[in-house]
C-alpha cells in the first residue's frame, strides 16, 4: 500500500473532567441584627458570588436548629422534587422567626427590603459596569451616568432603600405585569412549618406560600369577577414542598414556573455578567 493511502490515526479529544460542586453556607445579620443563613452551590472553580435570583424561606417552627446545613436542605428539596430552572440557579435565604405569623414574616421582609433594596439595584450596577467597560474598550473615558439612573421606565414605584446592608444582594421584586399575571401579587415568601429538615426518598414537608402586595386584574367589560386579589392583601396557600396533593401542586412546581419569569431571567443574566466582570461580591 502506498504511503499516501494509509489511514491517519484517529485523534480522540479527552473529555473534560466533571467539575466538583462547592457548597456555600454563609451567615450574616439581617436589619434587626439577627443571624441569617444564605446558601447556594456552584462549580468548584466558580467565584464565591451569590446568585442574584433568590428564594426566601422563613423557618417559623421553634424546634428548627439555626445551625442546620442549608445546602443539604436545598439539595434534598430540589433533587427530590426534580426542580428544573429555566434561566439559572438560585440562592436561598433562611430567616428564623420562631412562631411568627404570616403578617409578622411580611413585616420582617419589608424591613429587610428597606435595608437592602431590590435585586434591580444590582442589575443596574452590572449594566453600568458593562457600559463603562465597552466605552473604555472603544477608547472612551467612562460614562457620567449613575447606576441608579439606568431605568427601563417601569420602576417608578420600586421601593427605595436605605442601603444599610451594603454588599448583600437585593430581594426579588416584580416589575413586569406579565410576571404578576400568574401570581396576582408582586411579592411572596415561603414559610417552612415542620420541625424535621431532613429529606428522605419518600419524605415531604409542609410549607405555606404567602403572597402579598396584590396587583389589580384587568377585567374584560361584563366579565364576572370571581376573585379579586385587591380584596385580599395577603393570600396564604398551604401545600407540600415537593409533591402534588389532590388538585394542588407542590411548592417545587410553583418555583419552577416562576424561575422563567422576567425578574428571574434578568437576575440570572446579571449574575453571569458580574462573573464575567470578575466580581466577587455584590
């Protein structure tokens, strides 16, 4: 056989080794000086930057230990419930208010938002940093606009914060009407009701989805109004965390649906851009 007719050896590219998962359980102080737990996970080489999209849990059972492993709790909830995110991963925050009512949890949540602001503050900061970098790369000297000046025009009623907790990511806050079309409310939180925080293969737990700050529904002329959220400032729904019971979906299904909303996608994009900018904190 002529040399030119010989087959070249096939080159097989080595497959990249799967990255190990690194878990983060970080404690901090809330606006009232109480210790809070923030939990998230990511690849081993990912910087320790919390995800901007978040789920807020209020642990109201007095028997729940405050030093529990938040990442282990999250892993059991998400994997056991087969939670799939549409945009990106979330961070979890655990506030401990033993014996608190829904009204007391909401009051605490409002206080925390007043201290930290909404997640849109970080979204604007990231967009401003990207704008500065692009102008610098193009030979400019920077921009004169402030991050707070970047607005989409529909956030005039966004809560103003005192920003007494600098460096902590802000809390979810819905801006687009298509987001609250499915919830009828602008804000929500989760109350975890059980003592047990372990997840077994067939083990589920009780939670309460608390929605507040109702948004008006645009009714068609002559349409029969069966339920108006404006008449219910607070709406609480008791459900299982992972499984569907009767005609009621578990919390996991609700979280999966919300993860594709505008606020979640914007927060996920801001997280990705912040990592590209080399940020290590918010």
